[in-house]
């Protein structure tokens, strides 16, 4: 148990280390639309359900969701992408604003925002409608404005990075956001970014980028290997690439420019027997060679998205465009295939790290040490896993940018993807959820809410080591009222931990007059400690909380009032310590003084029998 706790603390330290990391995300942004319906009958015209729409939500998708995940995990994300001047584009802008992503997208009139609309009933996806034509290329003006946005966003992040190196994430899903001129700019400016992550449907388009990490799916990795091998040998398997026991080799399509689009699972169709030289492969169509003398695949394929087929001899596994011979026979799976080609994938992509994602089966990750690492995930309904790859990519990128080791980065990336798939919708992993999963969430079991100054300093130091942000506020809180509750709830939302410093009775008298406080400090702190939004309460004797602020060094200092932060007396001290200052407006007619004045305006009337005539 002690070792597990130490491991969790180590991982939480990495999460703390990537806080505020500047990340530029560029690529295909889209809008995810979810329509939740109910169905209780079939229509008369056809055996189809009649749907009644109950709820509709929209979320950032594609590159936009990767940027949202970076921001939610604690990074500083800026998104550069073409977005249509349409309703879907407006909704996407709103999604980015809510997620605190720096929206540096470029409006493209006449080019619609890509949208994926899903209709669900009983959490089951019934259909998906995609809009946005990938063949609708950006015009010259659009490309020029996109290049300008890339340069400006890079410089903007650099100015805000306080000397920390920049990170680039490229999300190329083939929807036309990254034409050749943009790809050339990113390759030419590769040195401006210390860490570069690439998620691309066609990795062959990105030769020369030399990314830090690539995250292909199994099908994307296979496609790259097929095209690379076709380029080396003219599109035909030769003796030099022939299969031997335990060795993976590739069947190539007749057109070397077109790699395999699907892998077939289970037993591939076709009868058993020898393939004559020159005859087409039953799934890939590639001509047979002298290496294809084994009995052909038998049986029918079973439905799956990225599938592998076991041949009749039980010793090799084939799919569209890929074959592996292995003595393990039935034990061969996609992870084994991926592990056997990690080095080649690194060579063909120029990447330091390759993470082949296997959807419900986790991922296989390899680096320069040549040691493959396997992570696992829990199978979930498809409607729960939309965007989980974006969470994986964001966490992997942030961890590598924070100079975490590869095993640590792979572990955090898989954890981020896994904890997002608990419900239907587009997956977003929040920093606090990741810390909770590491046993480092905001709960402090056994710790008192009311603490002394020295104890608070130690508690804050431990929270900060775990990567949590500290929000600090102070006041008299003499008569607790709804304005206080709303103010404190808003303050708590600005970070992971809320510390409330309360003026002592003597301090209140010096500030408010001899008739205050109405309630002693013991009562005031007890009420504050009972609020769910308050994590810790501390009392200070001085007229100013400056001494406590220096000890706590809050990430965010909050004051109530309708004045700008510059007028807060403690603002220069907080900023010197590296924090920010926020002011939150009061609720009208909900001040302590107003409540006390109303009480005093109504004299106490004694009840009957205590000096009051009947």
C-alpha cells in the first residue's frame, strides 16, 4: 500500500508539473452534436422507431476537443483551425470559450464547419450524420490567414509562457484544415516547439515533421507500413521482405498510393487451399508470390472495426494488407502485431515515441529504448468512448512536455482516456478527475476544516505538491448570508482548494467599530467550516491578511466588490508572489451591514407576560 501511495504521489507530481504549459493545437476542428430521444412505438410507414427529441447538447470535436482536454487538464491551450461562418461555428466558439481555450480559429465563409450529429435512444446510437465536405479546399486567402494565425498564436503563447518551451499538437483527420502549404509551414517551423505531437489519419503526409510522439490507431499504423514498404520495393512483396516464422510482413495493394482501409477480423472469407503465384490475395488483392503456399483463409468474418483474421493453418494471421507469421498461432493479436513493428513505425515517422492505440484493448507504446509498453482499458459502449483518444493525446503530450519518463506518460495518458468513458458524450478529462483517480483529489479525510496558520502552511504545501491550485479569500463574515454563500461558491470554482481567512474579534472591532462583531469568531468560523465550498478556515489577528498571503502564496486571491482588481490593496503582493487577483460582485441588498441595520430598525417587542400588556 505504501508503494502504491508513493507511485500515485509521483504521478500527481507530473500532473502538477504540466500546469500552465503552453500548447498550440492545430488541425481539423469540428462540432459534436448529441440528440437524445425516446421511442415508444414504430411508425406506420415502415418498421422504424418514432423518435421524440428530449435533449440536445453540443461539444467541441476533433482538434477542438483535443484543445479542450489540454485546457481541462491544466495546460494553456490555443487552437488554430478553419471554422465556418455558420451556426455550427458559433456553437463551437461557445464551447471553446467555456473551456477557457484561446480561440484563434479563422472564419472561412462559404466553407461549413464539420459536424457529427448523433441520434440516440436509450443511450444507443441509432445513426450518425456527418456534414462538411473534406474536398471543399481552403482558398488562397483562407490558407494565408491560417498561416498568419499560426505565427501570431505561436508568438502569443511564447509571450505568455514565462520562458517555458512551447508544445505543438497536430490533429489531421483528413477534413481539409491542413493543406500542403500549412504542413510545409509546420515542418519548416518545427524548431519553434520543444514537444510536437501528431495524430493523423495519414501519417505519410507528415514526413519531415519529426514529431516527439505519434498516436496512430492500429489501422493507421498498418496503412503507413504498407505504403512505406510499397515505396521501397515497387509495390510487390519480394524475397527480401518475405515472411519467416515469427516475422510480420505486408501484402501490398495494386495501387501503392492507397493503403489498407480496413482490417478483417475472425476468419477471412475464401476457401482453403494453395494460392497459385500471381493469383490475387482474397482480402488485399495483392498478387501471390512463392511465400503464399499456405492454405488460404476460411470461414466468415465477424463484425468489428479494426479486425484481424486467423488463417486455416492456425499459424498466421492475415488482414487487408497485412500478414503475420507467428509460432504462437491463435495467441497472436493486434497488440503483438503492433509491438513487432514499433521500431519501424518510429523510423518511418521520425518520432521519438509511437503509441499505437487499440481502442477497447488499450495501447502499445514504444520509445528509443526498444522496450514496448502495454496499457489496458475497460470495454465500454461506443457512445461512451467518443473523444477518448483526444484525452489520451492531450495527457500524453502534456506529460512528455513536462519531461516525464515514457512509462509515466503512457500510464497517465491511458488513465486520462479511461476515466472519461463513464457516460455518453464527447470525452473530456479534467485535471481534478485525474488527480482523484490517483488518490490525490480535493478530499482531505481526517483533516479539520478549521486550522491554525502553521498547520495551514503545511497543508497548502502538500496540496501544491499534488498539483492543486489554491484560492484564498478573507473577510469578517460577521453575519453569514446568501451573498457570502454565492461569493464563496464562485471563489471555490476558480481552483482546487478554497482557504478562507477570518478576522479575529479584535481585528473586526478595529475595522468596523466597537459594536462589531455581532457574532464571536468561534461562531463565524464554525458556520464557514460547515459550507461545502470551503476547504479550510484560518483566523488572523492583524488588520491585513498580508502575512498569511505570503505564507500561503495563493494561485488566485479573491475579494468581493464591484471595483477592479487593481484597487485591491493586497493585489501588488499577490502578483509579486506569482498569483492572480479576481473580484466578484456582491449580491444586491445582501450585505452584513444592511442586515444589521434592518434588525436595529425593528425594536424587539417582548412577548405577553414579560412586561407587555395582554
